[in-house]
């Protein structure tokens, strides 16, 4: 666990009393979160002019996969998505038909007011001043409320960059679900937060402990238990790049960092991660992906029609595994918040 005074940790990891409680006999649950955002070159710098949302014309392909499994996803949307007709039309339809929920996703560089320099550090909302982070999220929430006639309850920081002021801002704006934590990842390479000391299960944050923080699902898998984070970081450091130590550790089953997403991870990876966490007693899982992956060429993960077919098939087959062989059930973030509230002991 990182030093509680480590400024790269967005806030102190939760105490035992802050962990959310659920029914002891409940089945494993799965929430699906789609980071719904504009198209931009992931290998280039951040650009306020890159606000195209053309891929949303193909989002039905992804939604149909959710529909097949009875999954109601949460589309966390950023400002370009929340204000353009091409993205509003399909999302409104999904929401009105009860097929999806809408949340907020803050990409600072394309979300007004535009007061900060555009750079990697400022791409993490939690690095902005409290006033600017609040103003940007307030305008985003207002745009969503105006265009969807619903006020979002859930928030996911862009690039998962929550900060020390985020929980307080969410309380002030009336949002009560946070999806930003991303254990066991340390995003400090370009100024992001360190999530490596945070739990993978939901916990309460904020001055009034009213915000349910539901982490992204990631973990180290392998026979190395204690010290897995340190060993993985060392093996994948620049100094040892020549040795390919990270790949060797993965192949021998020592330590491997996995994330519950079809982007960059195979079905086998997702099954191993889920089974490993299930064996550790984890009961709540978050499946994450980016909306531009539905259109070839918009993300590094889907470059061709064949890539897209494999991407969608990985989603479909994982849902079949989780809801079938693994014995889990699909839920929504709002339902999970309600269940946690019923069992709250504060």
C-alpha cells in the first residue's frame, strides 16, 4: 500500500470500515461500463479540435451484444458525446428503451471552460485546480441533463484521473457513484494517480461516505503473491527492457497484470482474471471498454473489420462465461449502489 501522504495517490485507500457490504450469499455481479468519448489519435498529443463522434453511428453493434445477454451497460459520456446529434440519437434511444444508463466522463481537454494548458498532466481531471475541475464537471453534467432529461448519478474520471478534490465535487454536484479507481495500475508515468494500493471491491468515499466507488477490475495473477506489484514494475522497467523479463514471468505463471477489458486482453486472459479473483473471494466485477473501438481505426485495439469481429466476439463469449459457467449475474451501478446502501453500517 502506498504511503498515505503520497501525492500520486488520489486520496487515501479506504479503511476497513469504508468497504461496502453486500449480502453474504449473493452471486458474483458484473457491471459493464463504456467510456463513451470522441475519436482521437491515442499516440499523438491531446488536441481540443479532435471532437468527432462518427463512430457512434455504429454503436448499435456493441449494444446488440449487451442486449443478447440481458446486460444494461452504463455509457459514461464526455462533452463531445453529450452535445452532438450523431451521438445523442442512439444513446437517447438506448436509455428510453431501458437498454442502457448514462453517466459522466470528464476529458478536460475537450470540456469547457478551457482555461488550462493542454498537456498530459492536465489530461487527468484530478490534477486541475479544485475550481476548474468543479466547473468542467458541472458544465458536463448540465449538458447531459439538458440533452437527456436525466441527471447522471455515476462518474468516471477521464484517463481514470481522480484527485484529492474529486469526491467533494461529486458530493456537491449530487453524483453518488464513482468508477475511477483502477487497481493495481500506477499511472504516474505522465502525471496520473497511483491506484496500486487500492482494493478491487467497492468502497465508500467522500466526507459523508455517500459515494460508492466501484473500481475497474484488474489484478496480478500468478504464483507470486506478496510483492507482485514491485516485481512486475521491476521486470517491466526501462532498465530491464532488453531482458523481456515481464514476458518471461508471465509465461512461467509467476506474475501477470490483467485488466477486465476486451481491449488488449484475450478471452483466456479475462477468464483467468475472473476465476483468480473469484477464488480470492471477490464478488463484484467491472467490465470496461471504449466506444470508439466499434469503428476500425479509432483505437489501437480495433484496426480492421476482422479485429472488430473478434472484439465483439470476446465480449459476447465473456458474458456467456460470466453469466453461465461462473454463475454470475449482470447488474447496474445504480442497483449496486442501492444494495450497498441497504447493508451500510454507518
